[in-house]
C-alpha cells in the first residue's frame, strides 16, 4: 500500500478566474472548500492521472462555516444553501477531474480525516484498488485542501508531494499511521492540526 | 450475502412501520399537515432526534456480536448552534455528537462507528458502507437515519423554490415540489439470516458532481448506480421501483428517463411508486424509509400507490402506480435516492432464497 499526500492552501476569494473555470459552471458561486479542492487537483493533475475507484470526502467541522454564512444572510442564496450540504464541496472536484463514481462523505469529529484514511486503507486492502481521501481544513479565507491517494502497490509508506502545512505532521506520522491501522474505535490521542 | 434482519421507523405517518404502511393505502388528509414530529419545535433538534432514534432502536432486534453503527443525516442538529456560534468556534460536525448521544443512551459499544452525509442518498450510502464492514468481519451493522425540518433547512429549500404551495403529486404533469418531512429509522444488516430476512444486494452508488439535479446527466448517473448492482437489470428483473419521487419537475423526469432507459429491453417492466406524497421529503432518511417499505412490500406481496397523482405527466415513459393500480406479484424491489451534488444511489432487495 502507498499513501501519497497532496495539499494546497488557497487565499479565497482569489479575485480572478481559475484555470479550470471552463470545467465548472458558475465557478464563482463555489464556497471556499469546493474551490480549494478543485484548485488542488488542477495544480497536481499530472501526478493524479490514475483515477480512483472510490473517493472518501472527509470534512472536519462538516459545512459549519458555510452554514453560518448562510444563516447570517437575511436574503438566502440558493447557491449558498446547496453548499451547506457537506458533500457538495466534492462536486467541483469531480467536474474538474471529469470523473464520476462512488463517493462517500464521512464524519467522525475530531477524527474525521484519520477515520476516513483508515476506512480507505481497509477498503483498498480488500481489493477496491485506488481510493482517494479528499478533505479541507482551515477557515473560509485560507482553506487548505488535502488529497490522500491510497493505492495497492508496494509496501505501506507515506509520501508527500507538497510542503506539509500541518504542524507536527512529520513527527506524528507514526502515531496516526498506527491509529489508522488499528481497527479499534478509541479516539486518536496524538496531537497535530488534523485533530481540530 | 447481506440481509436486512430488522427495522423500525418513525415518520409523519406515525411511530411504527405498520402505521406508515396503513397510511400509504389511503388518500392523505392534507388539512392536518402532519409532517413534523413536534409542531411547537420545543425540544432542541439534538434531543429530539436522539429520542426518536432511541425509540426506533427499541423496536429492532439486535443480537449480540461484533457491531458497527452508522448514522446517516444531512444536517444532524446544526440548527441548534449554527445561528448563535461564530464559525471559528464550531469545531465539531453536527452529526457525530448525535451518534455519541445515541450510543450513550442505548449503552451500545460498537467496534466501528461513523456518520455518513451524502445528502438525500445518505441512507443508501450508509448501507453500502455497512456491506463493506460486514464483509470485513463484523456480525451486524445498525444503520441509523435521522433528519429534522429546522428553520435553517426550510429557509434553504424555500430559496430553491422546491416547496409546493398546495400538495405534492409526484410524476404528475403539474407537479410543483414537495413538503419537507421529519423521520428517523433503524435497520439491522447482517450476514446471518433470520426467518424474516430479506436479502440486500450490493448498493450501487454514483456521483456525477453537479451541484443540483439535472435531468440528462443525472439520469446517466442513476443508470450507472443501478448498473453497479449485480445482475440488474438483465439477470434480475425488477417488479417494483420505490422511486425518490420528490415531485419536482427535474427529479421526476430524471428518474423516468433513467428507468425507461434501463428497462427498455425488459419484457416485464417494473411499476414505479413513491412515499413522499404522504410523509414529505425526509432528506437523508428517505432511502431508509423506502428500504423499509420495500421490505414490507416484499413480505406482504403488496404495493402502495401514488395516491395524490391522478394523471401522470404525458411526457413520462414508465408505468406508475396511480390510485387503484396494483402490481401482480413482487419478488424484487428497487429503491433509489437522488442527492444534491449529483450523489445517486440505488438498492435492490429480494427474498433470501432468490437467485444467488
């Protein structure tokens, strides 16, 4: 098994159309997480040529930030409301990928991402092939998108293709990897910004 | 093989599966407008949904063994805190604490637990995850599904102009949307069989990545979801489809196009029906409710009609159960769920002794 981590932090809104604007109808209505995921894929598309059999979307805090923006707005926008479903942030990613397939949106705060990684590893181990875990952390102005690519080739190791944006993650790789591989349900006890 | 061994639900049609089935046999009395658990909204949503899930759980059989629990919901209890909290202070998703509350109240200690939020296809997506878990060694998985109609959700759907001003009439030519409904449900999935088991074939999922449902592309996505179910539609014929059937122009056209395409070559074409005309659109729970109704239809060898739909939209191609129409016999039922984000799901149930 191999786990490769891609990440990218976006200053949102960007103020100019993204390079992938032609792939996403009304891209300017996207919320920050949806924009960040699409941008991350686009920037790394040459390294992400092998598409997954499954995508797990794991969003710490679900769509709470977008929910709060929608609730505070006295004139509700239909486009904003659609983004209050936490699964919607994957829609732009799929359009930019030009891919369709099974997506599972998982929540298990404060271990949402780690649980998703564990589920994805288990599924891949059991013959599902390549599984991606997509996630967005951070606030509405500077969201960080993550793509973890899990494939079945080789011995389990972790690779990073971007500078780690999460403090401590190098130091704690072994901690969370151990937790992912442990099939029990105790919460993760280590530290790191994934555990928000 | 995975089986559905036990289930229970609470809807606007009552706190039991029997009452729901009974209510679906007759035209509704919309003057009551009973789509909510509590009209006064006095309990907070977190407490309300925990109570309803616990009540449903008391009506299912859950043998001892290695257990997984999955909660399916679109918004959980987000309405309880989203208006009062600064976004930066909100650290926890609005589903996981609801699952925590349920587990604390019931004393269950599952080996695996998760929440699934695949919009209105969440229940069927949760069943697919449960099938993975069972194949990986768990003895049974308890699926929980719950959603409430909160001011937040109402405001959103009103902004989308999807709420009908009179009454829902799925697949009618003059259909104009739905009412929102509240519901909770529990299903027990297991590899073991009990006398009342029905077999659940591997659930088909497909996501096409559009923000909202669009007839052309979404039909293709639903077709792909159905086609991921082994043997469907060729080796396994379908007698009854419990469609998502929201009663919006786009949703119903999408499903009709998908099923007309899928069953075009079938000698025996399925009849289509739905439940939302009576209990409203119960969002993430709708797939669970319709699966329960499919189990009942199979066991009773009976169906239920679209009681509020007098005339089917002439542009639609499939066979629909309008008032007075019945199916001949029911050996296999297909359930579909369509979700925003282009998240589509389909499940098929059949008797345990059917074609393996």
